[in-house]
């Protein structure tokens, strides 16, 4: 999405940066993992296909993706590649741009269980509300990804459908002033040029 092309979002423990060409090789190496393919309901792509996918996420107006960086590692050495731990995306689902499908992946096993995904998804939700002007969110999650389902439920999302064929559950949350205020109290949220 061109909207997020030149910004980064600073949180307390993570930094969200636009998905750029320099991130593709590490991202591609993550997606070779059968575990991540299963958890994210993804199919493996060739490196060339991954570069093409990165371009669409950068240019298409209905897709917004950020790479999640471990803030401590990033501040220590300034190396985005070394600090990469996952990604988060919003896909705009409808023509009036009011509903976004949100996704989160913490690919680095050493970064799991530290609430970095929790913080990153809250920052992404706030970005979707404040900057993309979304009014509703959905999350489609593999039925096997119990950790992700539980996280979105803790964020107030409720199940609206389940597909045994695709082995996924769809959770949804309507944006409200009260929920937005609650999200804002969870973590610092600051946008800077990137």
C-alpha cells in the first residue's frame, strides 16, 4: 500500500517497517517452514514469486504489510534484517474500504511467547483505525492455530464463521470508540518517516 510506503511505527518493544525488497530473502526463508505454512495457511512460493508478491503489497491500494522488528535488536545495531521477527498485514476487503482482514505472523521461534505479536497486532489495528480509517476487522485463522485464535479473542474478536473445508475460522470485530481507547492504552504508538 502506498500509504505506508515511507513510514515506520514505533511501539515499546517492536518496530513496524514497510515490507521492502531487502526483506524478501529472509521472509522467503521463513516461509519454507512447514510449520509456518500450516499456521498461516500459506503455500510455498519460489523466491521470484516472493519478490513479485512483495511488489504487489507495496503498490496495491488494498494491501498493507509491515515487517515486525525486535526493537531492542534494531536499536542495538540498526540492522533491519537481523531484527526481523515476523510480519503483519491488512487486506482491504470491500470497495468502501471499511473492512480489513488482519494477519500476524511471528516467524522467529525465539521471539514467540514474549507478547511481541500481541503488541504488533495492536499497533497494526491502531494504524488500520487511525490512518486507513477501517471500521471493521476480520481475522481468518487456521483451526490448528489455537494461539492466534486465543489472541484475537482476547482482543475482543468473535467467531463469525468456520470452514471445515478450508480448516479455518473467521473472527470479527467492529471498531468502537471504547475499543480504540482500550487499544491506545496498551502500547505507545508513534509514526515516523522511514
